[in-house]
């Protein structure tokens, strides 16, 4: 009985021991599983951000604009005389290429040649009258000299008779006769002198008429010449308004001649972009109230034809105007030298639409960033040695998809964050950098 009790006791103890051991193993296992969770909760979070390498810390400002090519020289050809168009150049039409001095129209000059003939006849008549008057003056000058001599002799004779009369040598009647003769000679002298002076005045009037007639001749000859209308430059006919057989009035525009060798492209940019690109000054000393700037800035002109891009270097030739309503300036750009494109490309002509890129001054401590890199707090963020670093950024220029910002010196080897920061991230956070699928390209402005 005692042995049986002892056996039961041992069995009960063994069962209790097994339960205790099982409980110990359970608690050990539970604790061993919870411990790693507690360690993971103490690890630093790693943020995944899209980044691109930073190339440099300086940038050349660039502005893109678009403009339509136009001729820098378009001359309107007007008729300076009225009349019927008697003749026109063969195949006259819009687009016809003409040479300098080439005859375009001939206006009927019959009436103008009649006027010229009449003026020529009048000149011949006046010259004849002048010759006659000069001969009269020459003869009257001789008569005047003779009358002056006779008057002088008569005066001396009268003086001698006056002395004889005082001595009672001659009679009173003789003395009176001498006085009458002296007065007649004096009267002849005055009359001859008056005629001489009058003819000189008439001669001067005839000379004035001759000069006026010669001026009329010049006008008549000019009108005859004006009946022939020539091209003043090499160019292309545009806005043709007349043809042979029609009547034109003086001053009426007949057509335009466009010089396609002198092309310019007006482009509009904001005054802020212009101030960033150029270094404006107050103009020249003798004309200070207009823009003055260096015209040597690089210019690139591009256009596409048949999916072939043609690129030319160009230059800025001036500022045409400032628009106060839109705060823009209109620049005039001229193409100078082709730098790429097919040999059989379509040439640059009036009316073509082009992209114009202006390359301005270089700014240090600046960079071109995608707009997605600009954060709401005015910062841009970089990743340096796996940590997030923030820089206050001042926007200098906005583009379509990028912006130029000025920042303090950025650590070398840093990468730029090109996405909006997720909520909860802070400076100094640990970052795993991801490559963008399609990052913004430099110069995409």
C-alpha cells in the first residue's frame, strides 16, 4: 500500500514537473519572439526619395521665345506722276524677283513730253529776248556816253556865254538861246539814262524768267523720267495693286519690294527676363533714356521643315519697343551663320515661325532645378552622405519646367531631391536615393 502511494506521488510530481517545464519553455519562446520586435522599433527609418546628381554650382541664364521672320527692309513703290500705265514688266506678279534698276512700269509720258517741248520753246524765246535786250543796252550805253559828252560841252559853253554876257559882249537873246540848248542836252542825257536803266531792269526780269523756265524744264524732264518706274533694290514683289492699262494717280502705292537678304525676327520677352539676361545701362550719353546693352550675347535660331531641324547662330540688333501694358520688350534678332541642318533644307524666309534662344550672363552659386525640386517652405533639398540637407533658395528665373535658383555653397557630391518631400521627414533624415524615370533636362526653359 505504501509503495502504491509512493508511486502515485512520483507520477503526480513528474506530471507537475512536465507542466512546469512546458510553462518555462513557453515563456522563453514568447520572450524570444517579442525581443526582436522591440529591437526593430528602435531602428532609424530610411526614406526613399527621387534624386539626380548636381552637375555644377553655376548656370548661364537662358530665355526661349518665338517670333515670325520679317524683312528688315520693305519699300513701298509709289507713282510720282499720274497717268495710264502703258507697259509693265513681263510676268509681273506677287513673288516675282526683280533686280535693282529693273523697269517695272512705264506710264504714258506723252503729255509730259509735250510740256517739256513747250518749256524748251519758251526758253529759246526768252534767250532771244535777252540777246536783243543786251544789244539794246549796249547801244544805249554808247548813246548815254555821247549824251553825257554833249551835255558836258553844252554846260561849258553856257558858262562861257554867261561871262561874255556880263561883259556885254553878247546880247541877252543869244544868252537865252544858249540856256535852252544846254537844257535840251541835259534832258537828252536824262532820257537816255532812264532808257538805259529801264532796259537793264527788263534784262534782269528776262533772266529771272529764263531761270524759272529752266526750273520748269527740270521738272518736266523729271516727270518724263518718273514715268519709268524702276526697282530701287534687289527684292521680291509683294502687294501688287496695278497692272498694264490701269490709271494711277500721283502718290498712289503700286507695289512693295521686299529685301529677303535683310531678315529680322522680332521676339517678345518679359522685362524681368531681359534684366536677367542683359546688363542694362542708361543708354548713351547723348541718348540716355533708352536701353543700352552689349549686343554680343549668344543667340540660337531654330526652325523645323520636314522634321529636319535647322539651327543658326544669330545676333541681337536692337530693342524695337517696350510694352508698358505687358511689361515686355521686343528684341530684334538677325540670323548670321548656319551651324546645323540638312544641305537641302528650306531657307529662312519671311513669315517663317522660329524658336529663338538667348544666352545671358553666367551666375555663380546658382543651379537650374526642376520645378518639382522647389519645396513649399522655399527650400531645395539635397542628399549628402545619405542624409537630407536643406538650402534656402532664391528663384532668379522661372521656365516652363525648370527654374534657376541662387543657393549657398552646396556640398560636393550631393544629389538634388526632385520630388515633393513626404510628410514627417526632417533635415538630417536618412535617405535612400531613387533614380527618376524622366528627370528634367538642363536648359529646358
